[in-house]
C-alpha cells in the first residue's frame, strides 16, 4: 500500500515556566550567599599575625651566648664583615699569630699590649716580626678595700725599648675605681707617671670586673662606670693626650652607655678570627695567648683600624 507522508511539523522548544526560573535563581543566590558567609567565617577564624618580638633588635654574640639586644641609640655600628679577615698560616699549615684585614675601608696596623707580667722583652725582635705599636700598662689600682695605686714596674723600660726601635706607644691604666672621684685620681696618677713623655697613641681607661669576695668593684653600676670612664678621658685630653676606653663585649653591650663615650676611642676585646662586636671601634684585641719571638710569656695581640679617606 502506498502511504502518503505528511509534512513534519516544526518542533518548538518549550520555555521553562516562570516558576522554574524563580527557583533556579533562588538556588544560585543562596549558593553565592553561602560562599560569602563561609569566606567571612574563615577570615574570622584565622588568628591575627603576631608582632615580631625582636623588631628593632639585633642578634649578637655577647661573649657568652647569642642573644637579641636592642642597640644603643646614637652610636655607629661596625662595618667590618667576616670575609674581610684572614689569619696567616705557618709553614706547616697551622694557624699563624697574625690576623689581617684585607678590606679596602681601613688602614690597619698590628700590635701588642704588655705589662710587667711579660718580663724581659726583645723589642727589636717584635719589630722584625711586624709589630708596629704597643700599649703598655702604666699603672694599676689594687683589688682590695684600700684601692692603692701602683706603677707598673716595667713601664719605663718598655717605653724606652719600644721607642728605640720605632714602635709606637700608647698606655693603659688598670682601673678598679669605685667612684668618678677615684677615676679622676687615676687620671692624675697617669699624668704623674708619664712625666711629660710623648705618646703616639691614646691613654686607655681599662676597668675590669674582679669577682673576688673582697673586690671593691663588685657592685659598680652602669651609670657610675660610664661616668668614671668619661671623667678619666676628659682629664687625659685636657692634659694633651688622646683618650679611650678598653672593654670586652659584655661591658660594651650591658655595662657602658656607649653614646656618652662616643667622643673617645674604643678598644674592644673580642677573641677570634674576626671581630663580631656590633658597634664601631678603633682597636681590636683578638687574642690573649699570643706567642711571639722576643717574649717568653704569652701576650695580647691587637689590630688598629684607621678609616681610609
């Protein structure tokens, strides 16, 4: 049988009912609101970032431990990186006695400091090994209650021997002053012992803690110690000599107000192959057990820094 095919009707897409559109829109809006609420909830649950407890501080070796310290205000910092130092080697490859600065910002010299303890010194032998300067103990104050002042018995002999071979000389006073008045007394005593002798280097105030039970300096305060050093240096400069303060890292970080001492030279005891003391200084004592020809006892070794330009 022949069938007659009827023409196909064009099919039209059915449009969603208005109610369905409203439901879809509501689902989308609710999903967006839920995302916003969760986001806000997450933000509220996150703790606020904690403040840096060491903001404004520096991490330093204080001679005993690595510690965080708040720097002194108004006192310049050191510009001597570790890579600018090199220790000499002996012929057998062992570490030598001399540490050299190989940077470009300072001119340096090598030197020693000595007292009567070192005994007889062959100054020509020291000169031949490269020693260019020496700090000589000129006097000391006793540890006990009386605090008696004494001259160093070898000062005059050392002074004449060093000057004879062209080694520049400075001096230091071993202080046990307990008051600024006693520091002034020590400065006048140094002037008396110098008796007009010329110095090429400063006079240093060397106050050191003594921990014996009968020590007269056990309870010395930071305020008094700084005042003592200041009085000593002022009096030495008024008498025509340059002046400075010798200290170790503990004293530099905790005992002295360095800003008050900024007009004077600073000699720092900081033992090792490079000086990691945070602040600027003029002389670095890097060893207390040096061995050099011409001296039978161990002695302290130093490097002096003079800025270039």
